[in-house]
């Protein structure tokens, strides 16, 4: 049966009260699937993400990537009339997402207990650093703070070196994905129950729940997690090695693959070497095995080393820069970059969520909004306000 080609979240309206990254990443994922996302920003300044470099014609490319497909509406949420506007929009929204510190929305009169009585079907997602309960609930949170406290930094870096942060805002991205997943689950449940619900999504919880390898050691053995560089903490040889013109990685996670590695590097006699018979043996003699593979790789080009390993059916890959990945053809083949537009930046490239659904075409051109670009449109279209009312609100700096 041929499925209709329409966005999966078509007809879902999302009120986006988020800022910076974790919340905007979540709502961008919803916009990618056709949700109508109305982003609320403070008049004049907007949200902080608009000022993250690099700037192109005065617009943040960082903000553009995170706020694709959304409408920007400026509302002064510190004014009673602004709060009233938000409440009116909530009456006809399916989802509200916010990532203020716990308690802020309640103080504004926009907490879940304030809005549930006026819209019992509302999915209300609150994103924060540490959740609404717990010893750190009042702490401010940023990606680096969460990476540091989650245990992730403690196991990232070279053996004996300093703890190192992952080279992307992984805590923000992870939390945004979990929040979007939770919203999708709540929307599915609402189809059966008819009722909305509150979601409490914490950045620390999100990153902690992804520490599967290290938690499996901590919870079920007496092994202590430590920094081990690029090697896998449990299996060897799973590591990176330098060639003449760049690094490669190889993955010897099973006995058959390890034997193929030994044959591929021209050392078949190692198959019977007692130092390397089992994974436990190889971990014990990691330094010797690493030296053997590193010596082999050091006299080859990256392409030569990878060809030998691929011919031996060994999982291996180059360590690529973003620029190198863009040149491989994969990004184009998978449509990972899609066309977008911004009033000040012009035609731009955007990076939507990567899941491909059968029978669903990607949204052809997504717009990244300038500050307040859709204020009047939304007020007219959703709240049926006339020109005089909107002009009065502008004069009062409500919008």
C-alpha cells in the first residue's frame, strides 16, 4: 500500500519557549517532520543563540541551523499582557517546550498547573540541566557543566592525561533528542487517552543514561572506568593508528576479525601467539599489540592501509575532518544538507534530522526566521487580532 506523502507531524502546533541549544534542537526536530513551531522571543533582543558566531549579514549561522522551519514571534513575557498572549496561544497548541530554570515558568504564571486547566490536551515539556527535583535542581547548567558532571569527561582523553570534553555540545544535542522522543511518545499516547501530560527532561539524566559501556562495568563488576584514549575500554584491538598521511581506526571486536587483522598486516604467526589468544590476553599485552599494528601502519599511506584492511574484511575507516566528509559524496547521497532561506542571509544550507521515512518527502525549503519575522502573521492568523490591537501592543512593547 502506498502511503500518502505528507509530513508526519502535520497539524501539530508547538509553542517553543526555548533558547540556546537543547530546547531549540528538540523543536527543530519536530519542525523537520512538519510540526508548526511558533518560537517566542523577547522583543528587541531575541534569544541568546542569535548572537553566537559566526554571523552572516548580522544573522547567526548557529541560530539558523537550530531554528529551521520555525516562526519567530516576539512577546514580552515579563508583562501581564505578554503572558496573556502566551496563554491564548497555549489554548490552541498541542505542545509547549521550555528550557528555563525550574520555577521560572511557574513564577510567570505559565507553569503546567496554570495551563493544564485551559488545555488538558497540552504536552508540556520542561528541559533543564538537572531536572525539577534533586540536589542540583537550582544549579545553572551548560553543556560543559553537564559533560563534567555526567562522568563523560572523566573517561574522555588520553590515558594519564586530563579529562577532555567531547568536541561538540553532546549534552545539549542528546537532551534535545530525548525531549523530542518524549514528546512523540506523549502525542502517541494522547491519541488513545485524549489527555496531555508534563515531561521533565534533564540534561544530566540524558547524558548519564547514554553511558552504557561504563555503567555496565560500574554496576556489574568492580572495574573502575578510566581514560584510555581512542581504544575501546573493554575490547582490543579497537583503536586509532597513524599512517603517513592521516589517522585510521580499526575494530577488532571478535576473534575471527582479530585473526583477519593479523593476516592483513602480514603477521599470521600472531594468531597462535599466546599473548593475543583472547581479548583478556590482548588487553594484558595491549602495549605490544599496539606497537605491532602502529609499526605496520606508520609506513603506509592512509589509503593503502585502509585498502589492505578492507580486503581482509576488517572494519576500518579514516579519521575524517568535516571538510573531508563533505567531499566523500555521502552527505549528498543521503540528503543530509537541505536548502533553506533566511531574509538576511539569503539561500543557506540546513541540516535536518537524519531519519528517512518511507512515503514521506523532506520539506523542500525550510525558512530560518529573523527576529519577530512572523509576529503579526501569527497574531492575526491564530489569535484573530486586528491591526489596531497589534499596533497598541507594539506601542506598549508587549510585542
